[in-house]
C-alpha cells in the first residue's frame, strides 16, 4: 500500500492526513507526487497512527537497496567462481584419468569414464549448493501505485545496452547500439 491509497482508504484530504501526522498537506502532496521522499520518521509515524507500514524512500532506503544489490552481485560472482573452479577440477581429473588409460590397457578406459561421471556429478552438486544463495528481488513502484520488476521490463523491451527508468513519467527508455526508444510501464 502506498501513501495515497492509505489516505484515500481513510477518506481524508491531503491537509487532514498531513495534520494527523504532524506535517503539512503540501508535504503529503509532494510525497504522493514523487517530488519528495518519505522519511523513516514519517513512515514510523504512519505505522503508529494508522497501523500500516509504508516503505520509506529516503537516502537510507536507497542506501539499503544499494547494499542489497552489491551483496547480490557478490553472491553471483562467488557462484560463478565456484562453477569455474568445479569445471577446472573436473577437467584436471579427466586429463589424469585419460593419461592413465593411455598408459594402461584399453579396458581401463571404460573404468575411468565410469569413475569420472560421479566426480562430475559431485562437483556440479557442490557448485549448485554454493550458487543456491538467496537472490534479491527488486520491484519498481510508480508514484501512482503501479509495480513492475526489472525482469518484466526486460521482457517487454528485449535485448538492450542500457535502460533508464523514470517512474515519475511511467516510462522506461532504452538504448540498443544506435537504436533507442521508450515504453510505458503502467
């Protein structure tokens, strides 16, 4: 639920809503229109007075989102490195097994392949376990109440070099090589 929905649910004007929270009606208007961030203090006051928590949009909230994104990137990098390490180990074991096969009788080749398959399975299982860390989901919210995920935007735009999102205009602008364009989000 956003600020405007909560205000309308309680059938209050912006001035009356602001007054009940100790701020001006103009502040409520600016927050609802996306021209001012909802502070943690005001968010806590809303929860106290109306029993509804509305996520703040101030610098701290943005910083927390940036930290979460950085952590997700680090987890993805760790998972990719784990897969590469597992592939290297499997390749090394395959090379050793093949060298032994060439040195021994042809019957050893069948035994080496039978042994390599479980080793690969174990390495893949370990890589999957390392990669199975929780992902961060991002939802972009319009000041008018619509929500969309980056995955949904990419599905609508297709392949792009860069995507710029303007929630105040409800648009996503994209660049693909020399091409560019825009789509309505909500």
